[in-house]
C-alpha cells in the first residue's frame, strides 16, 4: 500500500511552483506600495529662498522643525528664485519682499502633493514672521490634467503594455527571435504615437510631439530588456519583470506621489529606473522648456541598449547549442537547468492544426508509421527535458500523428512506445521561430509479440 506521505514533498513543490507568483504580488504590494505611500513626507525638497539673510535664518529653523525635509538654496532676489524653479533646480521658491509681504512660487507640474507640502509649510513660515503670503503658480499642468497625475497614467501605459507584449509573444513558438524583436519595436512605435495623440485629445498633455520619441524609448527599454532576460531567468521571467517594472518602478517614479515624499530606498531608485526617467523627461519636454533631459535620455537609451545586448547574448547561446547538436556533442552543464519559462506549460495539442487565429501553434509535431508506411495509432509519445524530467505525454491519433506545444527552447528527448514494437527515441533541439518535426518509422509488428 502506498503511503500518502511519500507524495507530500512533490505536492509541496507543486504548490510552491504555482503560488510563488501571486505571493510575489501580495508581498510586493505590501512592501512597495503600502510602505512608501501610506504616510508621504518631504525629504530633501529643494526650495530657493531670497534674500540670503532670510535663507540663512530659515534653513536651521526648518531643520529643527522637520529634519531633512527641506534643502534651502539662498538666492539674491525673487527673479533668481523663479529661475531656480524654471531651470528645475528647485521645486518651490520663497521670497520675502518686505516686513509684511512674502511670495511663494510653486510648480504644479512637479506634483500636486509636493505643491501642497510646500504651500502648507511656507504659509506657516510667513504667518510666524507676521507676513501675508501670496502664491504664484509658475508651471501649471495641462488643462485636462487637473490633479497632475494624467501624465503618469500615460507613462504607465507605455511602461506596462510592452511587458505584457513580451509575455504574449512567448506563446508564439513559431515566430523567430528576430521577428519578435522587430514586432516589439513596431508595437512600441504604435503605442508611442497613439498614446500621445489620445492624451493630447484629452488635454492631458501639451502639444509637443517630441514626447513620442520618449514614449518609444521606454517601450523598447521595457520590452527588449524583458525579452532579453528570458533565456537567463527562464521560468522566473514574469516575477523578475514585474518586480523591475511594476513593484520597484512605480513607487520610485514620482508619478503617483513625488519621489521626494517616499522613503530613501525608492528615492535612490528614481534616477536609474525607466519609468521615473520617462516622467522626468516628459516634464522637461512639456513644462520646463527642455531643461534636464540629458540624464533621462541616457538612462532610457541605456536600458534599451542593455535589452538588445541581452537578446544578442541569448541568440549566441542558442546558436552554440545548435552547433553542438549538429556536431553530436553533449550540451554544456548549464542547460540542465529547468528551461521552462513560458505559459502555457508543455501540453499536447491537436495534430490536425489548421492555423486558425488564436489557435496554439505546436512546437513539435510528427508521425509514427511502420516500414510499409502504415500509421501507428495509440502509440505513447513522451517528451523529456535534458535532465530526464517528464515534460508531457500524448498518444498518436488514428493517422499516427502527434503534436505538442509550450515546450522549452532547448534540447528535449522524444520517447516512443508502441504495442508490439521496439521502443524508439530521438533527441531534438527546439528553437524559436519554427515547428520541429520528429517522425518515427518502426518495424512491422511480429505476430504474437508482447506489448512494449
């Protein structure tokens, strides 16, 4: 009698393999969203203050009241304070113009929450000094972006859709690597153009088509980098990509809440993650007369270039495997790792494939026939991974055909068992961009032979 406890390790491994992704989302949202967003507070917010004598007194007072919240930049007069905002060197400016009057210059384009933090703080400062404060909006957002977050949602569309495109393209096993790269580039161009003009029609952004170039840049930064990672992180690609481009990118982007209001870890990520750099670039294009574009442009180009480099490295490794297969050499050790990285999992499909839109395209097909050419029905076909792990099983139909989809892009072993015949085995290197055929021709069964 079989002890059910013998199956417990297998059951636990199966559950772990099925639940790690939703658990990543669960803990990711707790740590990367609730933690930075539950209690936003200013950190190192740069504020220009004039005249210098006021700045000299105000800096220590603010540090005592809210340590590390504001960085006071002394400037000579109100005009210099305004320029600090327009040059993106400060997010607000405070100018004392007499014993009873002060002016607060703000930029809504830098974020509503940041504007509110500066307004509340410096209104209180003016009141303590016995001055009336007037507020001057220097950089308002587009008229259709009343909350200042519309631009963020456009950026989100350009950031998340390319990742989803990669995940869906992984199902297209008969599409070549080169075709997938070109498809991702074409989709990126489409998304950049359509996204910009939809946002423009809603008055969410000003009419500056230069933003289309940055929309295209981030689609390629996300899509090509995600696709390039596939051969290296394999079945973990959904989790790795979600962590990079959703769980870490969004809280550090400054889109939902300005990055100056989130904890230090996410503030440190802001200058290096694609989404935050896209938003910085778009703010520069739309609202700040092209100021501060160098760093965002270089970072976005760097992510895209790294993605193309990873795609090239993956292609090189695949070509090396193919050369080893042709030479009859054994694959290198690293290919023994679990190569499964895509959905759906390996599974049989109908051998009678008619290329209907939406149908799963098989990656491996074949027929089983006897030496005279008669089809062998109900033969058992088993596909094994390099290390011997079973990927899937299926049986031939009445015409001796079989087909499988969702198989890894790697070496597999195809094992054939048919009643009355000697077992047959074949080794196949599966590659992206084609359906591989592995036929079997077996001897005519001998009368009275025992089943295999």
